[in-house]
């Protein structure tokens, strides 16, 4: 089927509607979703799972991999369709959302300006909306401007119709901003879709230092590609080595079929797949960090990770109005000293720090029509003893999920909060169980 055929299939699917009488709800087995940031990530994250359940898998690409005219989004669409054909997925089950490669974390309320991208005829041009027979056009009859609400709405509409049981997606602590943001957009879409039984979310890491997954060295130079084919995934590099996946699935062929699929992404390979870094993702197993989502006991309109056995999440809530040249900091302390801090840096960035005041991540705040306004912030502190004793941190602004972070240091319990800057109404409370 041609790409135009995929677009026609999407239009037909969109006309079915989103109610309980939808096609998906009548299937004996619920669909499986793959949500990938760029064309090739779907194969890197889940080749074995896609092939195993090809007849009920839907593959979603958040971008066309079109970062500038040197990367042809049209070609990368064709590569994805070819790779999925290797894994047994019909073209009409591949959906391209077509938001801008390299700018997912910039999607906000204000539409992004036109981005440079390759045109269908091969010339270099610009565009400020979704394109190439995209999901938004299929659902709404017209392309969508580059704003977060459109990306979330596209996913939410498809979620409400398909009602998948399991979703495989990039991890929010992946080094690549597009990968981390793909997870955030999906989580917000699941909340918006108001699905009675939210799907299980299986999170995969693609970027974790320059050498991952070819060994666990955190920095280049790395070992030669191709030497670890068929071997299980190594531990994550550096301090994250203690962050253990809670799902490990054996791949009987050592990743051979996955490498056949990855070989179709010719624009991304530097050498043949057997000697390219990308081929190292097709291994002897597949690993994921799986989460079950439940209604937030304090905010039922939100979904949060189900608390770990024996662990009690806590939440810091506060209000702050921060101008461009101001900073506002809330620190959470215990007897051993400062453990966490969230610092709002003007109206552009949030910095989250862990033990020893080390920066866990700086999170960009997209262009927002409500800059300089009073915002409500939430920091949820969630110990995960079953995942190596790490702590997961969830940051929200005005109820919207902004970031999910991992602190590999063990959690020692909270004693008090300390504030600095224009911060009001700070509350530190345990969540009801």
C-alpha cells in the first residue's frame, strides 16, 4: 500500500468514531500500541514485540524524523513502512503524527514558527503544520499547527477509540528530549482520553550515554558495534546501573529479525546493520520499565503510577509567580541533608536537583500565553524499592505533567521544606493509601 493508501485508511478509521461500539472494542484481544519519537525508534524499542503481535499492533510515529532538509521525512516514512512490513505489520496500522523532529519539547500553547523540512518533490522548504498524510488531517480534515494541544488531542482521540491494553513508549528519562517528551505527551493524552481502564505503559530507553546499549560505558569511545549481538541488555551506565528493568523478555533468535527490520532504515545507518550501532538494539532480550496507572488519590482527574509495595509517595505543592529575571526554589530536606530541590528559573526552565545538589535534569518550559502568571506546582516523590531502590519524581505545573525523572539514590524520608524566592502556600503531604 502506498503512503496515500495509509492516509485513506486513517480517514476511514477516523470515521468509525470513538464510542464503545468502535472496531477495537469488538476485538477479542485489545490492541497493542507502540509510540515512537522518530522513524526507527519503534524497531529499536520493540521489534520482537511487534513481530509477535503484528496483527493487533498499531505503530505511532510522533515525528517524521525531519530535522532540517538534510533529513527527508518522506523517505523516513517509507523506511518505517518497509521495516514494519518485515515485522508483519500492515501499512494501515502505521500512523504518522508528523510533529517537528527536534522540537517536541518546544510544543506549547503558542504555535511554533515554520521549520525547515524536505518537501514531497525533494526540494527544501518550510512548514508550520503536520503533513505527509498525517493523523491530525485524517481526524480533523486539515493539518494541525505545531502546538502541544494538537499532539495530545491526536493521541487521545486514537486512544479513546482503540483502548489499547499495553503501550510501549520511550522512557521519560531518556537522554534525548524528543524521547522524554514523547512519554509526557502520551501520559497527558491518556489522562485526556478518560479511559476507564488505563493501559499498562512499558518504557524503553534508547539514549543513555554515548555507548548504550553496546556495553554500559557512560561516555565514548565505545566498544566495537556488533560484538554483543544475541547477548542480554547490560546494566544502564553510571549511577543508573541500579535502576533495574521490571520486565525482561527473551528473544529466541538473538535479535536477527529485529536487525532485518532495522536494516530498512537506510538513511540512519552508517554501515551495514551487522556493524552499525543501531543493530545493537536487536539483542537476546528486550527490557522495559513497566508502570500501572491509577487515579491520583488527591486529584482524581490525573493518573499517577501505582505506589510500590511498602512505599509511600509524598507530594510537595506550592504556588509561584516568577518573572523572567527571578528564581524560585523549594527544597525538600531530611535528617541527612537536602535531598531534592525544584528551582524555577525565570519563565523558561525548571531545574530538578537530587542528593548532593546534583542536577537531575533541566526541563524546558515551552512558549506559554500565561507567562508571569501564578502557577501551581507539584513535585511527587515516589520511592521504587522493586526497581533498585531508585526514586521517581513527577513534576506538574497547573496539573499538567511536565517531567518524570529518576534519582538513583535511595530515599531517606522527608522532614520539612525550605523555600527561597516568590513561593507561596508550600505543602508537604503523604499520599493516602
